[in-house]
């Protein structure tokens, strides 16, 4: 072999053994990883510059194997020279970091968007208000990232303008707007978006959409749980709770505390902290029909027989009408009507025959003393929603020292 264009000196036997051992280690390690290892001989035959190319340039520390003695030789092999297709795919994925759509809060920033003037942006959100004029239309869009949205101005004929003209862009509609950030001549906002295109993602019927441009009471919002997070009130409360929870976790994590999850359902009353919500399965179905009502709903044999007889009689009627239709004495409509009635009678008879008896709501099980028998309950004992995680946190503290819990607790007290 030739090393740097010259014949290498004869290596001692120990060096040759070291090289063989190195080759076996690289090959075996590559096989375990499902990879292919470059030939050690090919590495040694390469010039120093080529060896650097063969080995991955990003390897932080080479693996060195050497043999002692006079005229010591050192073999350097980079672990990153062993590559696979999976490695290449992972490197490609790592070079393309996760990117999400830009939020309105990021566009507005701390200066209300003044530093973004001239930038082309995309707004993805819901329409809060629309004001349509002859040549201009103003759309307030909010994507939930900030309390206030951003105004988009549609001037002239832009792609998607037909949605505005048709009245499809209304409060609650989901839209995708692309445009340029410009300074706003109005005094209510620093910037606005000059719309270049608008796309309607999902419409909303303005006559039935429950959220309009007015203040709604909390009682009203409780009835539309799927839409109330879009309101300023619920959105603001959620952001405050998020910041409080984040600050709490950050403080304890920075001081070496372990976060533990304490039970939500418990049989303990933590120091009598407050009235508890009881959790039980003993009342499941207790509001069902009474025993007398349930028994009255059971189909008797006479009812089943009568239903079957009525279906059989209607079958004869259908057959007679079909024969009459062949002779031109009955119409297709008459036959179809009779067949529909026959199918309904058959379905009724089958329902009466196969339907189980209606179960009556029972009483709460009690023991010999008249007390509620919680042994038949799901948990086998009286259970409640926890009013505090303190008891379980103390148990963890006796095992892990510094701990904290930040879970939901419930107290059956009127918070109004």
C-alpha cells in the first residue's frame, strides 16, 4: 500500500494486529446499527485531504486507537464516517425546522405592527366584523393570538372579492387573507393590511351565528361552549391563567422541585377544607320509569299476535292489488302505498317481539341498618372530588423531598 505517495515503513506485528482489531470493531458496530463501514485500507490509502473528505466534517471527537513503543503509529477513525440513508433523512429534516403560520400577535408585535410596514403577510382567522361599501370593504380578522385583531382593507377587484359581493364573508366566517402591511390613516389602529387576495375557508350564517358585535352575558356564553373562547372575556381569562400557571411551574422548576399529580377522586377530606362533591354510581338510572310504568310497557303475547295478524292481512291486500294492477284495475301508486303500510306493520311486529322489557329505576342499595351500602358503589366506599392535593403532596415530600402540585381542586360552595 502507498501512504502519501511513499511506501510506508514495515509496521510491527502489534500495529498490524491493532489495525485488524480496529477494522473488526468498526465493521461489527456498523452491522449492529444496520450501516455500512468504509474499508480501513481505503482510508489509509487516501491522502490526508481525501481522508478528511471521507470522514464526516462534523464529527466532534475522533476515536483513536494506538500502539505503544518506538516509532508509534496512531490510527484515527471518525465515528461519523459510518452513515446510512436514515442519517441523511434525519439531517435533511433537521435542516428544515418546524414552522407555523405567523400569528396576528407576531405581526403587530410591541410597536403595533409599525416595523412590519411593507411586509407581505397572511392572515388566517375568523371574521369579527365586516363593513362593506361601494369600493371599499373593511374586515376585522382575529386568530385568537391577541385580544384585538387586525383590519384588512379590500380595495378594488381582488381575487376572492366575489365572496364579499355575495355576502358570504360575515361574522364568524373563517378566511385566509394575503396582503401587505400598510400604515392606517385611521386613529384606532397603527397599521392595516391592504388585501391582495381573500379566500373563504368556511362560511357562517349571519342570521343564526350566536356571536355578534356586542357584549354577551356570561350566562349566555355558558350555553355556547364551543364558541365562547372566541370572546374577549374568555380569551383574556385564559391568557391570564396561562401566564399564572407558567410562572408557578417556572419558579418551582428553577428551584429544583418535582411536579407531582395528585388524585382528583379521593375518599379523604383534606382537613375539612370545604364542602365536597360526591362521586357515585349508585344513582345511575335511578330517575328511570317506575316499576309499574316499566311493567306496563312490556309487550304482551296478545299484542305481538295482533301485530303479526295485521301484517299478514296487509300482505293479502298487497297481493290483491298487484294482481289488479296487472289487469289494469289498480295504479302503481296504490300498490306502493300498500307495500309501505305492510313494511311498517312488519317492523312494528318485529319490534314488539324482540324489544327487551324496559328496566325500572331502582332504589339506592342499603345495608341492614338502613345506611347506604357503598360496598356496591364503583369505588367501594364514599368518594369525592378532591378539595386539596396537600395530603398527597405531603406523602411525596416524605419520599422525594421538594415537590409541588398544581392540579384542579373542587369545592361545593357557591362562588357567586
